[in-house]
C-alpha cells in the first residue's frame, strides 16, 4: 500500500460548508435581498427629491416659484413622499437654500416596519 495513504487516516478534517450552514447563509441572503429590494426604490426617490430641490433652488427667485418648480419636477419624477409645501426655504444673500426632511416606513412582515429618516438640503 502507498505510504502517504497510511499517514492520513480516513477521518481527515474536511473543510467546507455543511448543508445547514448553506441553508442558513441562503436564508440570510434572501432576507437581505428582500429588504434591499424595498429600500432601493426609496433611496432612488430620495435622489430624485435632492435633484428636484437643487433644480428648484437654482432656477427660482421666490418661495412660490421654488415650490412650483419642485412640484413640477415631482410630477415628472413621480415623487410621492414630499411636496413643495413641505420644503423649508430660506435665502442667504442672493442664494436660495432648500431643506427637506421626511420619514419613509417600509412594511417588512406582521407588525414589523423599517423606518428610514431622510433629510437633505441644497448646496
């Protein structure tokens, strides 16, 4: 018989992922994927809100124009979490600053919700 075979008995330590470990990792990845699939559209909407607020601040000179410009951009980008009346508009010298803040609740399961607090302002 081969000498190398005799030095390593049949009960050598195996490396790898067991079936239960594989199921656990798959379950965790599935939960992360489901939550991520619900969070990503919310973040995309936040980016659209930031862009609309920046556009409204740079292209308008009065509070009413800022709100109207934001609402028009909101209709185009399908923004539903916030409207022009929810914006906090201030003027520093000749520059208009637009601030916004809102909460987004995402239903996970049963009584469980994920609460995301968004806030931002124009530069």
